[in-house]
């Protein structure tokens, strides 16, 4: 496992000493990368025991012991300045697993970083404490599946025995979530077409009753509940009553989509980014 700490202006490889003999090196003793802390709600009544009412996953605090090694005293001071500038900004903590997949979470510096200026001429040790408001590490690259269109998998991929009109498009797709927890898909629907439906693995249905022109599109974000057209305008009002936004559980799941009044140019692109909460 490799760790990186980055800001909009710089990226620090926290295995730099291991690979280059100088730089930043995360040491043994990192805490906060396992299962996150929980706030659990229980209802206690007049009888014995209590009833479980739910849980909330809390932000995580991460302590990273660092060894900072320079070529000389001046270079060491430059490295410490780089660390200070990264920590002063919005940061992202990234780990790269053994398969080379990058997983990231936004963090903020909340403590630590004290340094003994007389500790050494080439290296110093410190511990920095970061808080991740989200307990999940999100895959940097999204996975995508395209249904419809002239160059993508056709509609009717698993429903070819159904009698349909030429302008009715239905298809299904298998989505694989490699994360530890549910992932939220984002649908991009390109027209022409109308009455877009997305049916989740558990049968939850989201129905967009509006129409999409041949040059238009809509984006449906299941995680945020935002529905926008190609210009960025909010078109949530075209969802049917009590829409159900759904997620993709870990493992492989099958979803179904449909779109009416389509042509060969119509297509649906679904993308999702797996999430993990354990780093090993």
C-alpha cells in the first residue's frame, strides 16, 4: 500500500524515502484507516433491553507518523515547507492498493506536525492528524456501462423475447461494485427519447416523465438526488411522484432501464465509483 497527500498545488508521495532515499515516509503506527467509528441509536422502552433504531457513520481521524528526509539541512527545510503548504490547503489523502487502483478521501489538517528543529541535519520525525469528513475512500476512476447507441451494447440485452415497438427501448446491465459499501450510480441519458425509467437491483424505480430532444440529455445522480438537463438546469420536477433513488450493493447486481420514442442515436450511460472504508 502507498499513501499520497495532495493539495491543488502539490502532491506528496508518503513513500518517497523508500523509493528515492529522500522525501516523506509514512511510518508504522498509522491509525484511523480501519473501520470507522459509529453513532448507534437505540430505543429503550418500559420492557427489558432496547430496540435498534439505526446508526450513523462518523468522520474519521487519521494519525500519520512521518519521517522527513532531505539531502541536507537546506533541502530538509524545503520539504518541511512543502508539507506545511499542503496541510494549509484543502487536502486529499490517497492510497494505492496492490492492484494499482487509487482510492481517495478529502481531509483537513486538525493537529500535530510539531518538529524539533535541532533533531537532525537531514531528517526529522513528526505526526500529523487529519480529519476525513467522509468515512469512505472513493475510487478515483469511475466504472461505466453504456446501453443503446450505435457503438454501445444494444437495448434488449436481456429481454429480446418481449414484443416492443420500434421506438421503445428496454435493456438490462450487470454492474459490479468492487467496494465495501453501496455505490451510487449516475445516469446520463442522451436523446431523443422520453419517459426514462431506471429500476434498481431491489426493484426500486425512478421514472423521469419528461422528454429529451435529439441534441439534449439529462443527468440523474442517485447519490445526491440531483436531476439536471444538458444546460445544467434543474429538471427534478419531471420525476414521478415519490421517486426512489437507489444504490448498487457490493458485488454484482442487475439493473433495468427503459426509454420511449428513441432512435439509434439514443443511449444511456451509467457510471459509479466504488467506495471502501478499510485500508490495508
